[in-house]
C-alpha cells in the first residue's frame, strides 16, 4: 500500500489547503532551502499516524495549528490518501485549538484503535512504526552494539514476536527431555526387575515340571510294584492251595 497524496490544511507552516502528489511509486524527493517546510511534511505524516507532539518538535498538539499574521485558524488537518491498484482510501487526523484530536477514515470518524487495526490489516504497520526513518536514526543505528543491533534487526523483521514462544518451547523441550530420561531410567530398572523375575519364574517352572515328572514316574513305579506283588501273591496263593490239597490227600 503506497501513499498517493498528502493533503495538508493549516498545519504548522502550511496556511490553508495544500496537496502534495500524486507521488511516484518508486522514488520521491522533497528539496528546498532551509526553513521552507521540508521537515513539516514529515511531521504531517507523523501527525496523521498518531505520533505524540514531542515527536513533532512541539510542546502540545494545539501548537501544530498554523499561526501567522495572515491567519489564525481553529484547527489543522492532515489527510493521507493511499492507493494500490484498484483500491484507494484516505486517513486523516484533525486537531482543534482546544487540543482535542480525532481521526477519520474515508471522511468517517473512527477511534485510533479501530483505525490502527484497519491499517495493520492492510499491511501498514503502525505497531512498530518502521515505515519512516527520522533525523538522527541512521547515526543512532550505526552506534548500536552488535548485540543491540541483532535485537533491533529481530524487532524490525518481526522475528522478536517468536522469541518468547521459542523460549517457552525450548523450556518445554528441556522439561520433557528430563521426564523422558527419568522414564527411560525407570523403564530400565523395571526391565531388569522383570528379567530377574522372569528368570526366577522360568527356573521355578522347570523345577515344578521336574517335580511333576518325578512324581509321575514314582506313581508308575508304585503301580508296577503293586501289580507285580499282586501277581506274586496270587501265584503263592495257588501254590499254597495245591500244597494244602496234597496234605489233605495224604491224610485221607
């Protein structure tokens, strides 16, 4: 979204209505001798985008209204017209002699928060105000330390917004890693305990099986012994009966 025109009315050194533009889409330059209002053009842009009076080199907003021997207007207005392909809209800010100020978007009043949200939605960043470089900014940036420069680059690129989520994610990762290691160690202990119990259980199962086999063999041996003894007893009984028969025959 590019600035198409800048309309200034009774703002600082600009008495009456003044229109700057339409601006070129690639490069524009404001030139002129000292004291003819070049800086006031930048102040007008800062004013319409909500900057405080201290940034506009004034003590209060009402002092931004033009004052001269030729005119004493009651208010000052700056309007910025944006244009991008088929879309065009305007944003303006007015300050009255009492110091009150209000904003308009396409000539309809709007509060600052709503206006800022609408502009941000059109990719006009008013949260960081990086769309303009003021006098002395370049020198100040050149004097920054390397670490401060890194922080500033993160700020203007927007990557600083991810710094806190990244730190939170890193802390969560560390915490989860600790929990994982604790669980791994606990699992190893339980695995060793399980192996020990399993070995003992297998040993016990073998002993039980062997005892069952021994008992079964003993039972078979006992059955065989009883069977053989019963056979021997029957044979002895038969021999005894035969001998008793022979005794009876002899006696008779």
